[in-house]
C-alpha cells in the first residue's frame, strides 16, 4: 500500500453543468496516482435567487449540483494541489471563482499555497470563445499565491480526436451555442491527463523533497 498520501482539490464554478462534468474527469485522472484522495467541490453561487426565477433550466441544473459540497478555505489550504474550473464568461473566468479567490488574503499572507501545483479547466460555448484567455487569466491570481501551473503539453495531447481537445494551458469542453454538445473522448482524455499530471506533480513536490532538498526551495521564504 502506498503510504505517501496526497490531497487534491478539484474546485469549480458551473452555471449550466458543463464545467461540473469536466471536473469529474479531472478528479478521475488525479486518482490514477497511488495515494491520491481527490475531492470535487464547488465555489458558492453569488447570483441572486431572482436571477434563477425565470430560468427554470438553469435552476434545475443548480439543484442537480447541490450534492457537491461547497469548498471552504481549509479545503484549499489542506490540499497538496488544486485544479480550478470555470465556464468562460465574456472571454474570462467567472466572477464566482474570483469571489472565492478574493477571500484568500490570509492564505496569501501565510504563504499557504506557495509551491503547490495548480491546474486549470474551462467550458465555453464556442471553439474560439476565449478558452485560452480564460485559462490564462485564471492562472494569474494563483501565481500571485505562489502556485505552480501545470499544463498539458502537445506531445501528451496526441493525435486524432484528442489533438483537437484541450490546450497546452488546460482542459476544455466546448458545449456549443445551445449548450447541447456532448463531451468528446478527446476532452475526457485531456481532462484525465491534466488531473493525473497535477497529482503526480503534487506528490513529487510533497515527497520528492525528502530525496532532493533543493526542491524545498520552491516553498521557502526568501531571506
Ligand atoms: C454570462 C455568460 C457569458 C458567456 N461568455 C462566453 C464567452 O465569452 N465565450 C464563450 O465561448 N462562451 C461564453 N458563454 C457560454 C458558456 O461559457 C458555456 O455555455 C459553458 O459551457 C458554460 O459552462 P457551465 O455549464 O459550466 O456554466 C457565456 C455564458 C454566460 C452565462
């Protein structure tokens, strides 16, 4: 049995359920590394109840996600690596995720996320709707917190369906204009690879320092 335990948090916001779907595949991939416990959690909704009053489809989706717990700051700081997921909203990441991140000043001050790996995944309506911009913009605050971004480089993305899936910056699910596109096998493969790379890196950083003291420099305070 692998005694080297790792906690991975897959943290997402989803309005229409597509990012939530991708989150499960990222977690599946993360669990492929021995010793990994991967939790899937969501950030709190900040849209008012009135927003959903005349949108029964979205209300139904919201209700279908209530079994997924809402993340606390402790969930974040106790994780050895975190995957962040968001829908693309007007070419960037959703304000719900930003709202959660903007509560992290105490975490920032303590340096609690410094040296931990972070991965990113998005769902968008259209192929050129701003996926890469959203992935990269969501990295920026986490780089501020000292996290180390993990991508999916091209040699891993492979050929055929999976070559067109995801991006070097993270996993992607394009849900279509009507939001009715099915997630492809390529999307799933890239999301799983992203999760697995995240937990592999988290394990190396957490336990590799026992063998390679240089790696503890990643989370040291500068003197
Ligand atoms: C407020 C808002 C803004 C959006 N802006 C974009 C956009 O800029 N580009 C895009 O491709 N899709 C955009 N979409 C579509 C969503 O990104 C897409 O439906 C995605 O799959 C939703 O993910 P979710 O089901 O997890 O919420 C937008 C949707 C909303 C509600």
